[in-house]
């Protein structure tokens, strides 16, 4: 999430092969080690990546994303809500017409969450996600978020969907001798609250995503596939495959520990425009194997 997005969030109020081998029937672990990679399958895009185009013409932008190969989208809550000025059922119909599905959305979970959860559930969405809390003054602030998240998780579960929190780098920075991300993961009910790992921000914080998958199996159910490059200004997101992040090993490991949903995101577009980058990222993901 870029500085501009952080400002936006503040301003809007939220924060078969093995069986044919001659050694078939031998150790399953040995056979599995020889198994080929498999395609990642359906993947989505966080609409923030193409926000300017969406603000100009949401339907046309969504149609183009579909033509690029995206089968899933993750929305965000803007001035027209996360259904872009349409009723939830109208939005679903348009998604159906495009051969796409809205699987999740970032939203302000502190305002009218009951209604949002009901509307999301009505059209078959899987998640509503808190995208941002920001750096806090004390670790007690993060502990208070645990109660908030558990309550949202209860509301989501009652409606047949799930609630999750999306990380940035600030939650991995020690505060009052504790790591906020640990406080939130261990202080929330695993039956109610999941987490969406923004891989870019984990790496930017100097952390190993694979270590977090292993430490908290089946807690990170979604992820943002967002690459990182070093510039004169510091870390910056870029087209997937052109940065430094080893997605092959990270996504493969994540899938072993419960990762199910892979969402493309990009926030900086040096030398290209967002729609061109969205297309290039879709081409990369369509060939990706885990």
C-alpha cells in the first residue's frame, strides 16, 4: 500500500504421473518429491491496482481485466462502495456476464459491517477484509483491535463468510517489546479471523513469508502477489517477475499451509501504466506453477 493509498484510507474513514513410474508404490514422500509443479489456477486482482481507470469507467475496466485472464477480483471500498455504484446483485450479474467472481473486498469494518457482510454473503463472496490500521502508539492499541476483529469475525461467520486482516510493514516492527503481527495473530480466534498476507510488505519489513506460513499454518488464507524492486527512493512495487521476490518458493510453501487465494496487486508503475501492468501481471500468473 503506497502513501497515496494510506491517505485515501484515512480520508475515507477506514483506516497420475507417479502411478506410471517403475517405482510406483514406494514411499509416498519420495514420489511427491518428484511430482511436477501444477498451475496456480484461478487468480485475482486487487482493484486498487487500476483505481484511476475504475473511477473513470468501472464496467469498461472490469471487462478489460476479464479479457486479460483474471477470473477473480478483490474490490476495495471507495466513494461508491465496493460494488462501484451498483447493487450487490447487479454487480454479481455483471461479474457473471464477464466470467468473473468477486471473492473478497477491503472495506471499513467499523461502519455498518452487518449490512456489508449480509450483502457480500448474498452474492457468494468469501471475505471482507480490514486493509489498514496504521502504526499505533502502544501495543495495547493492537490488542484492542483483537476484540474488534473477533466481533467482525462473528458477524461474518453468522452470514456464512469470513473476515480477515491485511498486513503492512508496520505490524512487523517491534513495539513495546512485542511484534504487533504476533499479538494480532495470537489474540484473535482462528475460527473467526483469517489473515491476508501482503507478501511485498512482509519482505519490505525484512521478514520471511515462508517462516510465517510455518509458524501460523492455515491462518494466512489469502495473499497479495506484489513484487518489490529497489529504487533511489527505497522499496517500490513493480510488475511481477521483474522484482526481487521469489514467488515460486513462497507461493508453493504458502499453498502447503492453507493459502487458497492469490491476488495480484501493483502500486507503482514506472515506465508503464496500470492497465498495461495489470495485463502483464495476468500473463505472468497464467504461466505460474506451484
